[in-house]
C-alpha cells in the first residue's frame, strides 16, 4: 500500500507561520497575545487573542473586541488565512476582512 502524506491546509500553514515567526507560543504551549485588529468596516480594536492549533485544526479567537456585529472566532476550515511575513495575519471570511497585528 502506498501512503501519500497529506499536505497541510494553506490557511493552517499561514496560522502556524504567524505564530512561529512572532514567537507567540508560551512555554506552557498556550498561544495568547495582545493584538491590534483592523476590520474592513474601518473599525480598529485592541484585543486579547487566543489561537488553537493541532495537526489539522486551527482557530483564532478575539476575546474582548467591541460588539461590531462581527464574529469573534475564525477557523482555518471555513476561512482563508494569509500570513504577511513579519507584518500581520489576514483573514477573509465572506464579507469580512480582518488584519491581526501582534502588539509586541
């Protein structure tokens, strides 16, 4: 039987690259940080962010954004993530465009 390794979801790869390049994973394995969030609606907020990743699952949570009637969680399975090296993570979700920039 021939086994072909699965390729990582490009959005999950982008999320992992973002976490790794900004060194966002804490020693205990938790990925939590403060970020500036920009929305395509023109609104900007600073929020605590938590990321959950595993071999084939990835999600980002905005823990305390104001109520802009926008989702506060985005998964790599239902959204498009793009990492701009050493700048930001971009998320496209239907009509929503979100940019995440860690506050270091």
